[in-house]
């Protein structure tokens, strides 16, 4: 076992791949004979080819060597696995993993490839994942016609991501798209179908969910089918912008439930500049307990207690709307936490945690904002793709949008730094515990937040002394005071810099609430100034 | 485990096959093991990563050596006073090194599988002990992607984003 370090060999492979590509391009397109059951048509720009397929357990597999040869590439056996090569890009895959590897990324397949007579057969998603990364092409499988269509990745194809989370008894299905799309939502017995009018790029074929109301989600053509766990589950749908999202809130319905949800336009009022909505994120929750102190205090409980008090203090002091990402002992996925903040058009996001260390005696507070350098490669790729997209590389364009979404927080890093600084300074000043400073780290919960965002580690729960402090009402009050003061400082500073001479007068409660809250308040806890 | 090994073998075999033809046709040479100094990173008393050098018998080819170095890191420091960063049941399931400079480290073990309850600091130390160790000992590795049980992982313990490859971070290392 060793590593590919030979440039001459890589060049040889490139030459070979190029030669194969030219050879494959040369033949006149042929019309395939009628397909027997073990054959399909591979339809590409250079014509139709017949390739061998196999069916196992109801799934269709494609002879990888035949398909890749038809596209101008190759598949070779290497040890216990296989190597597919096309356009100087190499993908590796094995028969015992549903993940192939290409460049520094993974190709996800619904099931692992198989071998028949020592030849590799792969699900069609292998070609989709590999071609997009190697040649700007995409693959679509039509099982009825048995045609594997190879086509340029469509500029109009919108990439879709789906997340499902249950918060406070509401299952929230968030469908995030890389561009606005026309759609309708159809209620069927036991299911909702989101029917897109334009082409979409599905992230998977089918996925099961451990959710009280959502059994599985699946993509069929341009339909997203949301299979419910019971027929009396009902929902409300609405859409949000930047990024474009369709949100379906599902709950157990009464007989008079809303029935067929219709897409609604987010009629969020234009908000005046300034800090009006603050999202506070109590770290961890549910089975994700976080760190545990020597006396048994769990981080998830400590953060929730503290954040409830902080929310009340912020409302009282700043008269702003405050949203908690959770208000009970529930698992909330990390990306859902920033999604909640984005959904509420929050002006500030603060995640609250308790720290842990194996070093005895570790103590003090530290505050983080997102680091850029962990994303260097990503940023580099994004720049490359941006250049490539000028030449109308369609796949690159959609990938770019996804990457830029990953990088959303970068735009706010300067503000996040100021927020983190204010938090740390007030923690130092008011709590009197040791300062561990402001730092940067690639924390998942900060990725994708489209507002200034920071994460504060209040104290070390693994330190017996600090664990005792964390449990005490007096210390909690001190920390709440420090964090409230920090947010107030940041708010005044920010609003002064953007030209608001005075801090905004006390807000009239809820009158500026966006359209979504009637539903979103069920998913996240909204607290409004009184 | 079988899946991870298979994937690893597939990738390593690709690379191995290439190098074998191009550079070292003699398998005996390729599989030669040599005792070499490696630099491992553990958490020091200042709550930053500190270097520890030890001699380890390693295959001469980098991909084979990568797995051994990662396993050596998980053994912990030779100094009994230096605590273990990773949960003690953590194992290296597979490693592979791609030509573009991305090293994949596939970790497993009951704690990581069931959910590691620890704080940001400890998770940062654990993740970057791997990143620093790999990139220090293998100059061809420019970045490190950590998987858990052969699958992409969001985080190890709820904080550090593992959905992308990570580059070294000198500020987490004691000067």
C-alpha cells in the first residue's frame, strides 16, 4: 500500500484517458438494439450505447467498465477495489462501501457497488457524483425507458437539501434550494408532495427519518415526497428567502386541521437597521448531553438554565425580540440552530456552552467566532468555480452556490469578532473568572449564520469549583449580567457605526414580528419584550 | 469495519498500484519497514498541543505509515502525566492519502459512535492533535478529513465542523 506520488504516471494516465476519450468520441452514434432485460441505453452527446445492467434486491446496477468506456474513461481493478478515471480525475470505490472517493470529496451511493463475474456494477448515482466532479456532466436514470441519460449539468437545475427536526412537538421539514423555484404542495393520504416545476438536483433518492411525524423523504423526478407516520399529521407551509427555503411544520392534527397546505409568500416586513432580533442558542440538548461535570452536572442543562435567564434579561434590558433555539431538553441539529436564526432574520446569534478539559484545574471563559482558515480549501475551490462558471460550467455554478452558502458567515466575521470581543471583555470584567481570550475555531454551529455570531464558553464544567459556580444562582446572575451588558455594548456600537445616533427606543412588543412566527414560534421559542 | 477496510484498501491499492509500477517494482522494497522518528501532538499543561517525538517502526510507503502514525497517536503520550485526549476506546479504522494532499482518517469506537460528551476545548484539542500529527509527519498531506465509522461526520462532540477537510492551526500548538 502506498500513495500516488508519481507525476509521470499521472501524466501517463492523463494521456491514456485523453486517448480513450478521443477514441470514444470518434465513433458515429449508433442506435442500440432493443434492450433485453439485462441491458440499458447510455445516452450521451456522442450517441447511444448499450450497457449491461443487473438487478439485485430491486435495485439496478450498471456495468461500470462499459459505462465509463462509453464516456471516454476507464475502470480498472486495483487490489480489492476499483479505480474509475475520466478527464484526469480518478475516483476510487469498493464493493463494501456506499461511498466512493473523488478528489477530497465523497461520492454517495444509496448502496455499495457489487461485482458480477469480477466486474464492478454501480448504482447510477455513482455516475452522477463522479461526472459532476470530473467533467461538468450529470446523469439521470429513467427506469421505465431504461435510459441512463448523460447530459450537461443544467444551469437551471436547483440543488435541494432537506433537513427534518422535531422541536417542541413540531416536526419542521426545511427544504433549502440554491435558487428560487416554483412549486406546489399536494396533500395525499399520509404524505405531502412538494412538486417543483423546474428541474431539481436531488441529494438522495430516499432517506428514512427518526421523527415522530416524518417517516421518510424521497425524490421522484422533480417531486419531493414526504411520507408521514400517520394520516392525521397535518402541516403548515411557508417559504423563506435568502436562501430560498420551503418550510413545512407538521403536527398531530385535529379533524379540522389545515389539510392541504399551500405555499405562502413570506411577507416579512422590511425591518429598520439595527439589532432587533437576537437568537440565543443553549448548547446541546436531549441525548446530546455535552460535557459532564465531576458532580454530574450536564452541559445541556446548565446552558438551558442560563439561556432562559439571559433571554429574559435581554428582553427586559434591550426591549428586543429574543428567540431561543430550544426551550426544553430536545436535540436540535446544529444546522437547524443557525437555520432558526436565519429564518427569524436575526441580527445577532450567540451560542452558549460550558467547556471541558482533561487538564486538571482548567478554568475561565473564552469566546469564539468562526475561523476562516479551516475553509481555505473551500474558499479556494469557490474562487476556482467562480472563474469556471464564467465559462458556463453549470455544475460548477450550482456547487459554487452551495459553497458560498457554507461560507455565509464569512461576510459577518468582522462583526462577529467585535461581538466576541465585547462578550469576552464583559465576562472578564463582571465575572472575575480567568480570561482565556477571544479565539477562532471552525465550529459547526457558526457556519451558515447570516448575521454576527459568536460562541461563549462560560466556564469549565469539568472543574469542580467552576461546576459548583455554574449551578449557583448568584454566578448565573453574574454571567447573565455580563452577557446582557456585552450584547448591549455591541448593539450600541453597531447602531452608532451604521448611523443610528441613539439606541432605538424600547420596541413595541411583537409588532415587527415577521410573517413566519405564527408557525415558527412553535418550532423555536420566541420571547418578546413586554 | 469491513466496509472501511475495503474502501481503504481500494484507495490505497489504487495509489499503491500506481507507485509500484512507476517507482518501486520490487515489492520487498515497497514493504520495507524502518524505525523512524515521528512527531505526535498531545495536550500539554498550558492547554495547547505539545510535540512528542518517538521512534516507530513504519512502512516506507506514506499511506501505510499514515495508519501506523495515527494509531500511535491514539496510544497517548509516553509521559504518564499527560492525559489522553481521545476517549480510550477510540480506534483508527482506516486511513488513506489522496494524491491531491487530503488525508482521510476514519475513526471509530463506542464513545465516538454513541456520542462523545465533551466541551469545545477538548474536542478542538482532539481534532487538531490528528491534523497537526498527520500534516507534520507527512508533508504531502496538506489537509485532513476525519470520518467516523466510514461515514462523513458532522462533529466528534457537537462543536468542530468535520464536514470539510481541516488545515493545520499553529495557534493551537505551544510555542
